[in-house]
């Protein structure tokens, strides 16, 4: 019997300016009831430029919605033009930070050593990484999706101690399912999420394997979320496109209804 609290997180990607962000979080706050937060954690990952506005709203109204960033610098503050440090995100009371999203791997050349450094930077500043892993279509077609994804987990967690790893969130996001409308079958998603939990067991032991939340991400919608969430090793969803529609995201949060 699992005690992991599902995490439903909206990755807004490069959408919504800070005014739109305020309106969007207000809509979510208005729609979500106390009952919706029972046994579910709700988070949004806005662009950096929205974080201060979201923080002001969440702190001011004591909202239960959590928030975080879509990326973090591996460096401490200094001469790194365009980067945002973990200390800056912590100062904005971010709970989470997505690391190694496939769009960062694909368009910004992020590799395992960089993802590993970012995971460590997040932990150093008390932020919970949402570590994104998952295979491209050709890797799945070749039948190497489990090995590929586990290698990403191994690389990202190199020299990460158990005391940090136990708080981690991992998002399994098959690249071919992100933003394409092609959702991974729930049994296929379970196969990889179960293998990730098995690898955590090998690396850190039973307590960590049982504590870490593993999300599925890739074209999650209100219409398919319940089947995905019914899988034993899936503890939430990382939702891209559908999280930009407040009503749809609320329906996803209510996956049990
Ligand atoms: C994502 O951006 O992490 C994602 C899963 O996107 P989408 O839900 O649009 O596929």
C-alpha cells in the first residue's frame, strides 16, 4: 500500500506572461476546493519571469498551490549571463524545479553531467528536482527504452546521497509523447516507471524506492489521466499543453472523480 501523495504539476513551458500567469493561478485557486487538495499535491511550473507574480499571489492568499521553475543553473551566482541560480529560486519560495526536460536536452544540448550538476544545485538550495527522463521514438522502436531511461537516471543521480534522493520526483516522459497527442499506453508507462523504481531500490534501498514519486508526462489530458494514475508505480503527472487550460488542469487534478 503506497503512501506517496500524487503530484499533478503543470509545465507551462514558454507560455503566459506575468499578467496572464496571475489570471491563470487565480482561476485554478478559484476552482480548486479543499477536497481537491486531499491526498493530491498541485503545482505549476511557470516561466522565470512569472515566478515573482505567482509567489506574491500564493503567499498573499495562502494558496495551497505549489510552484517551481522549469530550469536551474548548475552554478552559484556570478558571471553567468542569462542564468538563474538555485538561491534565486529558493528566495522566491519555489518548491520544485524541472531538470533535464527533453526540450532542454534537445534544444539546449543538456547532457547527463549537466543534468547531474543541476540536480545537485537544486538539492543544495532546498529545491525538489523533478528529474525528467525518457526515450526518443527510435529508441523505443529498437526496444531499448528501459535501458536508455535507466541510464539517464543513473547519470542524473551520480553521487547524489540517499538523504537527498529520497525527496526526489522523477518524471518519465517518452519524448515521442510530449506535445504530440500520442499518449504512451498505461501498461507501457508502468513498465518504465516500475523499472525506474527498481533502479532506485538498487541504488538507494527500499525506503528511497518507496518514497520517490514517479510521474508520467506526455499528452496527459483529463480523458486519459485516470488510467495512467491507476498504475502502481505512477504517482502523478507532468502536464504540458493541457495545463494551460485551467478547467482541463482542474479536471486532471480531479483524476479520481
Ligand atoms: C511536458 O512539457 O512535460 C509535457 C508532458 O507536455 P505535453 O503534456 O504537452 O505532452
